[in-house]
C-alpha cells in the first residue's frame, strides 16, 4: 500500500510517498507559501501516485481537539495567510482518502520511534531546537494529544544569573524558546549559532536551559528515550554538556544509569518528520 506524507513546515513543505516499513519512494520539497499555492503543489505531486492514506505533521499551533468546531485548523500562527485555515478539511476534500493530522514534532517523534533512535523504546520524547523549540511524545506507538497538543517549548525555566537577556519569545519573553532557540542565540550574541566557536559561552548557556527543560520532562512524563534534533543541535558539543547538566540537576533523585544512550541525537538524517508523517497515516 502506498502512503502519502506531508511535513508541513512554516518555511517548507516536504511531500513523500512511502510504505509502512519506512521506505520512501518519491519525495519533493517546496517553499511554504499561501495555502492555495502550497496545497496545489502538494496535489500535483500526489496525483502522480495512487496513495491510499495521508499523514500530515504540521506547524502550529493547530487544533487537534476532535470535539472542537475548528478541529484540524491552523490557529494563531504568525503566518497570517494560514491563520484559521481549515487544513484537515481541505486535505480530505482534495484527496478523498483517510487523512491523519498531528503536529510536526509528534510526527518526528513517531518517525524516530518506528524507524530511528527509539525503535527499542516503549516511549520517546523528541525535542527540536531550531527557529523555535517544540517537543512531541510517543508512548506505545501513539502520539500524545491532550485537550490540544503540548507546547513544551514554552515552559518557564530559571534564567541564569549571568544572563540578563530579555528573551526572544513575543508571548513569554524568557521561556525556554525565548532563551535557547536559534533566533534567541542570534539576538543575544549578534551572530547565528553556526558562526560561534564551539567553546563559546552560548553553548554552555543553551545546554543549561535545555537540561532544565529535560529534567522537568523526565519528572513529568518519564520517557525512556530523549531525542534532541533541530538546527541548533548540529552543535554536537551540546550533547555531553546537556547530559552532564541533567545528571547534576537530578542530584541522584532519579535513576539515570546511561545518559549516553538515553539522551541522543536523531538517527534518520533529517527525515524523521516526513517518515513520521507517513507513519501517522497508519495510526488512522
């Protein structure tokens, strides 16, 4: 059975056709423009294939409350042309097949759970650290959605005493995303992260904030595996820094035997989102 997947990002759309084993047979990437133009490009791609179901991991916020009148809609996004757009209804109309919608980070978590770094785990938390910060959670093969999807990038953490940055989140200032995202790094230090040296103070600071977030996630949902991806995490020196700080913050309270295997990088070479979107279609 051929399955379609869409990784609907705020900057680019990735569309692919694959199967339930995680194989991808065809894929295309194009810019995210207005809904009509973007979804028309997706339709041109999928019309070449006889897909039987479609899974979509979308940028947000997106309404995933099935009891809501706006279920399946993009909500208060800064991409104004997509604000209040009924994405799920439009896709069902376009393809007349089962369509499963979730967040982009839940899709990425599911991709790593089924095909990547969390294949042997019962539960996984996937965190992406890039233009924004978000996280998705999968347990026993199911993505987690509450009344709406979790917004783990906007949790409040303790700001370091040597950091007087006002934060970069327009809603919360110094929440996790406001302190540790790519734009926050650039605004604070005047350069994009990839232009900073590996020993720059920025990385100890980012590791500190991410470790605080991870210790909270571990205490609340207790995932077996924590996978951290996104553009900021291309700085590989962050992983050992984060692991050490998580252990220090735990202060022996939790059993954290092997953090080298527990807190890891993605394994799917930036395809966790699109492979997870295909996997979403299998959940129905």
